[in-house]
């Protein structure tokens, strides 16, 4: 028989899913609702906003039994979800529905299921007052490349908080993840010179964009065949991917602009800075000089849109305690990124573990099993002491 999470948990997940917190929209309504709830429980709540004031991170602390705000456990998750446009849903993606032992809705597993459990249990935790402080870290724009979390973590450090460990509740089927790859996302604009295609007076932006993309492909092949692979990851090497490309007006016009985006995902032992430097050096010393042989007003702009550090497989006593609560399940490594690496980067040990499967994330009819929600409830009760 399928175990059931508490009705309070289901209610909170339903409330969170009802907020259409797609990354392109504001998450303030969701954050405001959760912040008011936490304040009623006696938590200390801090908000950090983006420059436009349209989005906010929430960091809330339930003091430990001795009133301390430092040390303790962080429960971390992002409030934003990916779009539903163009997806064929069988039910309203922003109305939680339960069918056949599963809860459906956008964000059900990624990651409003975990957040709903953690928030719902807040009342229980506030009543029993854990020995160590319990922190909640809710971020914005994780889906765009962990844009919001660095602002929140900067403020956590500036205010003198020193959490002992951070649990990021991304969907892992309740399997502990101790390492993941780093990722960097770029937008590249190639500025050429337009002319009639019958003329030799132009600089073809698409042609030079293709040269850069070909160089990226060559780097990908080199990493795929190098001897520094890590079999704990799938795939066991650093990868590159070009995601979008746009350029040109017509076949008889040499294009003056070409825009494309790409990313690389590097193993924890790889130097992401060195990889980026290699790409920029190729553009600066090979592509741009070739483009400017006849026209000095052309060039390439490379903008790094996101930088997600790797989570290295570092163990500590707090992480071992959490793993023991899970029955010493085998730890794993994943190729996708999370905010865990950002916490580890400032000296806060981190572990990724949460309900649901990453295979269900971002898809139509996204769901999470009720059994996984119930398992996560029990798990959080056991680690908040």
C-alpha cells in the first residue's frame, strides 16, 4: 500500500504549485506568502531582491533551543519553474491533482514537492524547537543558471551566519548526491558586415559563428577522449552543447549578425576558468583578427550568463549523519547542476537529496509519487533534531 504524506504537506504543495512562478515572471507573491507564514512561527526572515525588485530570495531561521542563529541545517530549494508553453498537459499544470498515487503539476518534483514538505513541517519543528537552528533558503531563477542564490548566500555570509550543512532538495529519488558537474552558460554575438551576396565586401557573421561552434565541438571531442574521465559521472567527461542560434535575413544578403548560446558542463576536477579562457583566447586571437583583416568595425561579443560551480564529493560528519538517516544508501554523482556547489564554495558543506525523479522534471504532466513525498517527510523529521 502506498504511504501518504500528511494533508498539511499536500496543502502546501498545492499552494506552491498554484503560484505560476515561471522564471520569466515574478515570484514575489509566493515568497510573500511563505515569509508571512514563517514569521508567524517565530522565524527570523531575510529577503534579498534582484535589481528590478521583481524577484526575491527568502532566508528564514528558526533559532535553536538556546536561541542561537548560527550553525544548524539549511533546507534549500528554488521557487522558480520552467515554462509549460507548447507542452501537452492532460490537466491544468498550475492546479495540483492526484491520480494513481501521483501528484501532478508544474514543479511537483522540481522542486515544489520538497519545498511543500519542508514548509509544512515548519510548524512541527517550531513546536519542538530543534537543538540547532534550522534555516530555510528559497531562491529565484535557479532554472536560468542559479542567478538568485549567490545574492542570498552573499548576504548569509555578510550577516555572520555559519550553517553547518546544507541539504538541497532537488529530485534524486531520495538518493544522496555528493557531487555534480560545474556549468557555464554563454551568449555569443558575432558582428559582421552586411553586403549583397554577389559582393566580396562583407564579413559573414554566420560563417565566423560556425568557426567558433566548430572549435567548441573540437574541444568536446578532445574531452571525450582524454584520460581524465570520471566513471562516477554519466557521461564521464566534460560536455559542450550549443543550444540556440539565429542569424541572417535572406540567402542573397551576407549576414552582419549571428547570435548563439552554448554551455559546457565540466567535471569537478576540471578547471572551468581555464576552459573559458581557452574559448576566449581562440575568439580574441584567431577569429577576431581574421574578421578584421578588411573591416576594423567587426568583432565578437561573448557574455557569460551563468556560472554554476561544481559540487565536489567532500564528506563531513554532518553529511555522514544525514546519509546514515537514509540507511547508508549508495551515494551518486550527477551531471546536472544545483545550488549545492554555491554553498560549498563559501565553506558550507552540502548534499543534494530530495523526492521525485529528475526524469520527470521539465516535462508535460510532471509528477511526483505520494510514496516519495511520504519518505521525504520521514527523512526530514529524522534529520531535524
